């Protein structure tokens, strides 16, 4: 693909009738407020989460980094010295400690960024695929406001030392209740929206989005009740914890991510999805197997063997939906890979979809006892976590936003350069991060498995450079986030381009509009 | 309408299968375990925690120790946990019946703490380590928890629980560093962590 003149129209769809376009424009307009609100707040939490992330990451190789804040100095008061010297001094404070920042990172990126972006994309997809203007848009916006209040309270509570310390459920119950309510509103809204759709074929994306909206509130409520409000016994809490933790990934982020890819890839390329039949198999096998995966986080843990074994089997069976989806996406894109040179949306989404396949195959292998024994408690898992949530999910969300935002704001992205900068910082940044953590994690795991290796002197020392590597790659990612947030702000402020077509990475010939 | 019903039945059925399998069934099978009465020692196992140690568990949660420390010992054929001396046996479900919430953890940036009270039961060591990890473990990347301690003027005799610190960590002359209630509770909790007792389903040999 060397010639820049290769134009998109090869196999482009016939232009849809004007009435269709008008209908879509009306639907997009109805989504404008709620979806932009979710996107805007998602980006706010992405920036906050990135700040927490970088600090957390540096603290792991430099434990003295940023532990102090300026406060009135009790010692100087006791000595009377404050009359002569500055009564304010740098003092150690709890809210800057690693353990609280790390929880703040996870919760701002998982619930603040990823979930808000997913709701925004999901709401828009629902409207497009039900082919009716958004019902009750102000209800959706109100749920969004409530959702953000819940997250702000939750993060503040974590920093103040009220974290529950249950992974993925760190928010204390009062914050969780607000989040649960906000989400339940969205879920009820989604059912209502679906019920009022225009009759006709239910496209596969709609299954994924609807199912995700339906599953998440149930998960969230069960886990909060059984672990925090009316706790079951310790080991049962652990399995409920990971049944929840994995299902947030598998039955919430993943279906929204894949559902969005199922929409965007055919849309941008302009041809139907390769096989309806494959998409049905992919969906139902995912629903069945993913929901059983939770136990693979507790391999070797204090639980009866059958729980763990059932989850390992389900994790390996996940190869079916993953491969089926990969084939379906690949066959749809086949012959159109040159379009990755032009369309920002397609480039981000296809990158994400490919990473979905890779990270899932990696996940299935990590669930096998012999590999898990090595990688379980190491940075390898953290590498996999970012591979999944960033390289797959976050990239798809970025791609969708590049598609949706111009349609809501009525103007085009200002600069291909900024989009390109965003893409390459994200792609190189995440590749470097996953590489550093995967290799570092393997080294750490292999050394941990050998009891002769000294924990402090050998293992910690050898993994440190990889942790520095993660911090550096995090800087690249942060640059991309700031660039994207800036570009988004221009759009919302109506400072986008008004003339000319959509922005492409490279000049395109012809009329087609990816 | 039919189509909608079928879809939702499908969503519901796949999901409820895992809910029954991974939530309800474990709860029924091992959610009601009782303490075991050890006739020889005339002691209930696992022993209940004191009030101070229970408060320490809250401090453990508030400060995110769980992100770097697990509290689970895997069986002999899984990893080197036993060989490293992190426990005398694998841990089992009954070991955790007093834990609310559970602190099993998923990451070993630091060593496993399931039995830290057995390995290290010296309060002074723990305080010094929490205050300045590098002072006892050179090269450690464990964060310092200095904010759990307070610096105060020595009035009369130095306090009995003042930390014995040297070098750059030592306070100014005339001052001492003592643990707050939270730090004392945390250390009581750490010392209470000892799951090396024998259980019928997990003997120690
Ligand atoms: C600027 C980029 C980022 C950096 C430097 C970064 C760094 C980190 C660090 C240091 C941890 C703690 C690891 C540990 O405890 O050992 C972490 C955990 C985590 N991060 Fe990030 N992160 C970044 C972006 C993101 C984003 C955008 C997401 C999600 C969309 C994300 C999701 C997570 C998750 C899910 C965990 C928990 C992993 C686990 O428990 O296995 N991170 N990250
Ligand atoms: C077939 C698909 C997948 C399988 C079988 C799988 C398997 C696993 C396993 C075995 C672990 C636990 C590692 C350990 O603690 O030893 C894990 C952790 C994780 N996976 Fe996956 N994975 C899959 C796909 C994904 C995807 C698509 C995502 C992102 C959306 C993802 C995100 C994560 C995260 C964030 C963690 C860390 C959880 C934590 O410790 O906080 N995984 N996965």
C-alpha cells in the first residue's frame, strides 16, 4: 500500500437515500447533550486517572516520591520556632500514599473513564440501531450527573482512607449506592428504548449493548451486597469478588467494545458484516463462558478445586467466541485494509479489535495452571490488564468518539496532525507498557518460583528497571490523553472546522465519506 | 415483542447460570463453616481476633496494603510459597471465616503476609519497618507509612513505645517518634496473622 492516491471508493456503498441521512441526523441531534456529557466527563476522569497512574507508577520505583504536602508544623509549634520560621512545612500525609492512589487510579479509569465512555457510546448506538430519536434525553443526562457525583464522592473517600480494599469495589457503600442508582436508571432507560424501536432486524451490536446494560446493575448490586453490606464468609467473598471483577471486564466492557466494533467497522468500510451466523455464535458463547470465568483469579487459593477448575475450563472455552469474532471482523475488513491509512475511526477501532483477539488468547493461556503458577501474582497480570483495558477497550472508545463527536457537534475535527499524534502516542505507549510489564512479570514470576532467589536483594532489584519503563511509557500515553482532551474541548466549544469533509490522516480522492 | 422476550431470556439464562455456579453454590457449600475445636490445645481455630487487631484490619484496608501483599498460601505443587517459608501448609476456606472483607490479594510486589505474625512477632521491628522500610530492608520499595506516627517533644522520660531510629530517620534531639493508635492497631493485626495451626482438612506435618 504505497501509493497515496489509492482512493477509498473501491467497493463503497451506494449513497443512502437522503431521507435516511435526515433521519440519522435527527437521531444524532437527540443524543447531543447526554452523549457529550458522558464523553466530557469520561475525558475528565481519564485525565484525573492518568495523573493518579503516573504518580502511582513512579512510587513503585521511587517510594519517596510525593509523600508530603505542605501543612502547619506541629513540631515547630511545640518548640515555639514557628514565630521565627515558616509555620508551614512539608509533612507526610495519608492521601498521597501508594495504596490510596492506586485505588484512585483504578476507580477513576474503570468507572470514571471507561464506564462513562461506554455509556456514552452505548446510548448513541442504541438510538442509532433502534432508529428512533433518543427517548427522555434529560433523564439520561441526569443519570450522568448522578454517576459523576458518585465517582467524585468515591474517589474522595478512597483518598481520605475509607476504601474497602476489595479490588474493583473500593468505593464505600454510600458511594456505591449512588453509582448503582445512576446505572439502574440507564438500564431501565435502555429497556424502554429497545421496546420502542422501529420494527425490523435487530443488529448484533444491539444485542451486545442491551445485554451489557442489563448485566451490569445486577452484578454491581450482588457484589456490593454480598461483600460489603451483608458479607458472606471470607473465601466466599473472594469468589464473589472475582465473579464480579471478571464480569465487569467480560460482561460490561467487552460487549460494549465488541458491539461498537461490530458497528463501526462495517459502517466506515461501507459493507455488511461478513456473517450473521458467526456473530450469533460469538455472542451467545461469550455470554455463557465469560460469566463463568471469575475463579481464574484465585488459582491456588483457598477454595474447593471444582470452583477453580470450572473457571479454567470456561476460560479456555473463551477461545471460541474470540476466534469467531476475530474471523468475522477480519473477513469484513478484508480487502479494505488500505482504509486504515485514512480513517481515524477505523484505525483506532481495528487496532482495538486486533488487540481484543490477542489479549483474550493471552488470557486463556494465563488461566492454565502451569502458566498461572508463574504469572499469577506478578506484573504480568498488570500488563494483561492494560493490554485489555487500554489496547482493546480504550482504543475502541477513542475510535468511536472520533466518529460520533463530529456528528453531535456539527463540525469536523480540526487537525489530522493532532489525531495522528494521539494515535501514535497511544499505540507506541501501550505497546511499550505491555512489553515492559510482560517481560518484567515473567522474570519476576520465574524468580519467585525458585525459593533460592532472595526476595529483596534479587527479585525487587531485577524488576525495578521494568517499572521505570512503565513510567516512561505512561508519559507517552499521557501526552496522547492531553492532546485528545484538548481536541475534544475545541469541538464542544464549536471551534471545529465547518467547511470541507471529515478529517483523514492522508489526502483522499473522490467523494466517499468513511 | 417475542423477539425481545427471547433475547432477554437468553441474557438471563446465561447470566444466572454463573450466578448460581459461582455465587450461590459456593455459599451453600462453604459459606457456613464453623470454628474447629482443637481438643489437644482446647482452642477454637481459627482464633477470634481481638478488638485492637480488628481495628488494625481497617487500617490495613484504608492504606491499600492488599495491592502489594497477598494473604494466601498455595499448595506445594503451585509455586514456591511453602518452600519460601510463607506458611507451614496451604491455606483453606476455614482460615478466613473471620475476615471482613477478605484480603486474599492478587499481587506480590511484597511477600505473602498470611503468616507474618509467625515469622515476625516483634512489635518494635514492625513499627520501625512501617515507619522507614528501607531502614530494616535495604532496597525495599514498600512505601513509608510515616503518617501513622507522630513526632512529639520528650517530656520527662522518653515514652516506652518510642521508635528506635538511627541516621536520617531519627527525630531532632529532644523529640521522639511514637506510634498513633492506628499504627498500634495495624501492628497488632499483623502479629495476629498466623494460620499455621492444624485443621482437619489441612494438617501440618
Ligand atoms: C498513563 C497511563 C497509565 C499508567 C502509567 C498506569 C499505571 C498503573 C499502575 C502503576 C498500576 C498499579 C499496578 C500495581 O499495583 O502494581 C495500574 C493498575 C491498573 N490500571 Fe493503569 N495505568 C495507566 C492507564 C490506565 C488506563 C487508561 C486504564 C483503563 C482504562 C488502566 C487500568 C488499570 C487497571 C484495571 C489496573 C489494575 C490492574 C490489576 O489489578 O491487575 N490504566 N496502572
Ligand atoms: C478470553 C478472554 C480472557 C481470559 C481467559 C482472561 C484471563 C485472565 C486471567 C486468568 C487473569 C488473572 C490473572 C491472575 O491474577 O493470575 C486476568 C486478569 C485480568 N484481565 Fe483478563 N482475560 C481475558 C480477556 C480480558 C479482556 C478482554 C480484558 C479487558 C477488557 C481483560 C482484563 C483483565 C484485567 C483488568 C485483569 C486484572 C484483574 C485484577 O487483578 O485486578 N481480560 N485475565
